[in-house]
C-alpha cells in the first residue's frame, strides 16, 4: 500500500466530510424551517450538549449555536478523514462499488452517531420524548451525511473513472 493512496483517501474523505456536513445542514435547516424552528437548531443542541458535558469536567464553555457550528464541522471533517483512510487502506472496501461505499458511509455514520447523540441527551437531561425526537431527526440527517460521504469519497478515489459506479 502506497502512502500516497492513504493520503489521497484522507483528502477525499475530508472533502466528502465537509460536503456531507454542508448538505446535512441544508437538509436539516429546510426541515426545521418547515416546522417553524430556527435553522440552527442542530448547532444549538450540539453546542449546549458540549458545554454541559465539559462543565462536568470543570471546563466551562459558552454553549449555543456558535460552539455547535464549530463542533458540527469539526466532527464532520474528522469523520470524513477517517472514512476516507479506511476506504483507501482496506482492500475489500477500496474494491467495493460506488453504491456499496454509499451504504458503508451510512452505516459508518449511523453507528458513530449513537454515542454522540446519547452523550448529548444525557448531558442536557432530555425527557424521553425529546430524546426520541432528537434521535429520529438525527437519524434522517445522518443518513443524508452518510450518502454524501460515501458518494464523494468514492468519486474522490476515482471509482467513476474506472467504470465502477454500479
């Protein structure tokens, strides 16, 4: 395995992570607007969750949308980088078709999102109904992120040029 292949996978994954995060935000903002909620609802919940979590460790941060926005993109970028490296590094994943990589993107994101969502709901001491709504919305938003992550990473690694878009 060439080092350049891994770097290429990481770069493709980082670009895919940013693209997925942006598309997920636009999709979520549209849903929240239809519900009459603020467009930055996700950012606010993420920022408040992080502030509440870190306050338990004695680190006090200003929560809200500002912190949430930074974490939102940092997490999306980082998850994309790891996904891209995994796809480029592991032979069976590298040889997977375009659609399988999209499915792997969804699986990867949905599995990794559960502990983050659980930590946030515990830190904010959400009621059971709020937790169910939070997990439901997040599932749909992370589905969008995972599809974009898998598609852009696959394209970034040249699958369409090699005729592997089945």
